[in-house]
């Protein structure tokens, strides 16, 4: 997936504003089950919020690990909430049209 530009990131943050976190990362961190849950949620919705229980320095390490393993992109972080986006590879099933 190509990198998103600033306007696209801002647009996606706006779309996600009313969303509730679909996945919570607990104290045990990124387990295979957590990766699976995030992957399933992002495949179904394209744009999701996740909530992280980790401390700030740990949260800053979690997001790049998720982006790399699941080929998604973090479009914003607010406190313990991260907004992740991955475009559906099937054009027929895409629910979000980027500007």
C-alpha cells in the first residue's frame, strides 16, 4: 500500500472521529491473538481504532510493529487510542474513498 499524504490522513481521522475502539491491547502486549483480532477488524472495516493499555514509550513501539506486520498505516494517535487504516484490496468491497 502506498503511503498516505497529509490530507488523506486528516480525512481518515475525521471519518474515525465517531468510532469506538474495536480491539484492546492489554498488559500482555501484542500476542498472535491480538494481531489476528486487529487483522480481522481492519479487513472488515478498513479504518479502525485500537486501545492500548501500555505506557507511552511502549505505545510508541507497538504501532510500528502493527503497521509492519499487518501492512496498515496509523493515521493518528490520541492518548491510548490509535487509528489504523488499510485499504481493502478488492475495489468492490472498499467502503472509504480517499480524497
